[in-house]
C-alpha cells in the first residue's frame, strides 16, 4: 500500500525504517460459499467481535491509536478471536502499528468503509452517491487494501433498516461495484466486498438476493453479513430460527456470516449459540460470525467495560463467551460447504416491498479520475458528503506538487479534518444515518506533516457542517 511504499522508499535512503508494517497473515480467500486460508487450505470460520469503543457517540478510530491496540489486542487473543469488525476508521490516520499487532495476534479485520457523515443517505440516496463520497471510500481502500489481514470490506451497514427504504439498496450496490472496479484499476488485491444487513424480516432475504444477483460480477457482493439477534438465552437451533435461515440461504453462492449477534434479552448472556454456529448444523451455509460488541456502550451490549486507556474490566458475558469458544471446535474438513451454487436471480421491483432498481446508476463521472490517480488526500471522519450531490471538483484532492501517478496519491501534505459526533441510535452505528457534526479538531496526517491546511476542501467541509448546524 501507499504507506508501505513510501516507508520502503525512505528506508532506502535512511536505512532506519525497515521494520515498519511488514508482518503478514495468509490472505483469506472466498471459494463458493465459504472462506479459506489461502496458505493452509483450511476452511476459515469467523470468530469475531464488533469493535468500536466509544460507539457512534464518541467516534474514535480504534485502529489508529497504538495505546488502544496495546490495551485491546491481548484481550482479543485471550478471548480466542480471529477477527474483529470495525465500523468507522479515520482514513487520515496511520494504521500500520495496530494492523501489525493484530496480524501478530492472528486477527483479521472486516472494515466498513463509511463514516456517519460520509455514507449513503436513506433520505436522499441518489444525492449522497456522489464523487466526494466515493473519494472517501476509495481513500479508505487505499489505506487498507494492502494489509493481508484485511478479510473484507463492507460497502454498507444496515442502510436498509425498514420496509420503506429498500430503494437505497440501488446506490449501495453501485458502491459495491465501484469499490471492486477501483481495486482492479489500482492493481490492489481483490479484497472481498460485502454488505451487512439489518434483520428486517420483510426484506433481509430480498436484500441478500439483490446483492448477489445479475450478470455483472463486479456489482455482486463477495460476501454477505446478516445482523441477527434471534438466539436469546438458552435457545436452540430450532427455537431461535437459525434452522430456517440455514434453509433460506443454502443456495447462496458466496460466504454468509452473522455480522452482529448476541441478543441481550437474557443477561448475562450464556452464548449457547456458539455451539450451534460452529457446528455442522450451520457450517454448510454459514461461516461464523461477530458478537456485538466488545466494549460496553449506552445500549449495554458490551463484553468489557473500558476503564482507561490501559485497562478494561472483563464482564460475565466475556467469561461466558470465552468458555463457549474454548469448548467449541470448528467442524472438521470443509464443513460441507457448497462450491458451485450459482448467483441469485434479481428480485423484481415491487412497490412497498422491494424498490431497488436492477439497473444501477453509472458511477459519477468525476470519480473516474481516482481510477487513474488513486483517491488523493484522505478527508477523515467529519467530512459530510451526504448532501454534496454531484458538485465535485476532484482535482482539489490532489494538492501535492505534480509527481508521478503512484506517489501523487499519497497524502504528503497535512490537512485538517473535522471530527464528528453522530446521532445514530441503532445498535450498530455507521450506516446511512443522517448525522450532525459540531465539533472540529485537527488531526495528524499520516505523513506526519501537521498544519499544511488545504483551504478549499476544508472550507467546503465547513460550509456543509454549518448547513447541518443551522
Ligand atoms: C519484515 O522486514 C524484515 C526486514 O526487512 C524482513 O527480514 C522480514 O522478512 C519481513 N517480514 C515480513 C513478514 O515481510
Ligand atoms: C471518548 O474517547 C476517547 C478515546 O477513547 C476518550 O479518551 C474520551 O474520554 C471519551 N470521551 C467520552 C465523553 O467518553
Ligand atoms: C420510513 O418510515 C419511518 C417511520 O416508520 C420514517 O421515520 C422514515 O422517515 C421513513 N423513511 C423514508 C425514507 O421514507
Ligand atoms: C502489497 O503491495 C506489494 C507491492 O505492490 C505487493 O507486492 C503485495 O502483494 C501487496 N500485498 C497484498 C497483501 O496485497
Ligand atoms: C435451491 O436450489 C434448488 C435447486 O436449484 C431449488 O430446487 C430450491 O428451490 C432452491 N432453494 C431455495 C431456498 O432457493
Ligand atoms: C431504474 O433505473 C433506470 C436507469 O436509471 C431508470 O430508467 C428506471 O426508470 C428505473 N426504474 C425504477 C423503477 O426506478
Ligand atoms: C478545481 O480545483 C482546482 C485545484 O484547487 C482549481 O485550480 C480549479 O480552479 C478548480 N476548478 C473549478 C471549476 O472550480
């Protein structure tokens, strides 16, 4: 990735920076409806937690802070995890130390590429799908695509969260397509791209079908996550409804997993679903999942209380989950996965039920510059693109003195970005919820140059922030 390139280039001159960011885990590949370790050939089941300490009310990039990683990565290891999902990162930060710590601990990352301010909006999805928005998505891909322990990217989380906003799926699917085409154009590894669906019983299966349908391979997801809170307390494979979901998704052609689970109707949670998820009851269709969530926030789903920058307090839920993981082995062999299911047929447009269009909008034309030059200067979390429609002047993202193709995409210049506090109230956090931004702070650019503010972009962001506040 860009950072690694520039570090390597510098090291050639100074001979002092060689050790940065160079540990690696085997890439996890998809084959049929399952994940496999590309080196050992073993089936890979996600044993993960959803990870966003601070939640959406105190948005923090947990992979951008060495202190936070030093505190949490050993806890992940103690718990027995092989993956975490992060909903929002700050693409201006340097993530190499945390990604290395995670890699050394054998832990993969599933990363949502949106921020509360930069995502598809449910109330105006067409406008929110614009070149400035795609720039933030692509800049996040630039930052993460080259870490071998990135398992996948989510193009959206719970954007469809009701019966009346299925039309937004059209634009999320366009983002899936653009992300996959972007990685090809930039010669990146084809990191799997997916969508994480809310458990809206009326349309979650239509969503799964829609994101996996059509003849354009680039527009189909490579993996699909379902957020599912149906197993509560001492439930069972049948009582929870898991058995029906195995039936419903058994023909699905790409890996499917529980991107959030862990009902809190019974507390402390016994996590008896672990025994079912990692058994042959599920393994032919599902590839594990992620417990919602690591840190205890206002909605009370936590496994640990964050006590300080250095300590966490492990709750009873934590100990129960750890015990369940320890006593549950993965199924042997390939778990009965399906290698050759074909992709879905597209659900037809039906007013009030499924209003996503099977003809996707073309990518905003201004964004095609990113395919040749990279995304340019990353804008961080508080960059509100939802109402920017198609007014982008993309040349503003390339502020460094003209240089060759590859290095002009690195953010050599510093910049300010506004950090946001978002008002998303759902269990998860970073989907298309409209949000308000109020605070502003400068953040350190990963090149280490602080303060070389690029006025036009910052001004643009501020105008939008004021629009929200007023
Ligand atoms: C990390 O860098 C060191 C020094 O350049 C090298 O010897 C080692 O092979 C690298 N490790 C990986 C996993 O790339
Ligand atoms: C927000 O998160 C930061 C970083 O983890 C922490 O230092 C701060 O105390 C938190 N603020 C609140 C109000 O919780
Ligand atoms: C969908 O319905 C909810 C009420 O159930 C409403 O708050 C929301 O604004 C509606 N969304 C759209 C996109 O119409
Ligand atoms: C990272 O980039 C280097 C140089 O382009 C490439 O050789 C390597 O395969 C990439 N690694 C991954 C994991 O994509
Ligand atoms: C799965 O595929 C089989 C064979 O094509 C078909 O008979 C069956 O109805 C499908 N099941 C579902 C749930 O789509
Ligand atoms: C679907 O998109 C196409 C192309 O943008 C448009 O012509 C058509 O009207 C849309 N259909 C619906 C039902 O919105
Ligand atoms: C676009 O931005 C560039 C770089 O800041 C600037 O030189 C150019 O005048 C801008 N174009 C328009 C049409 O605003």
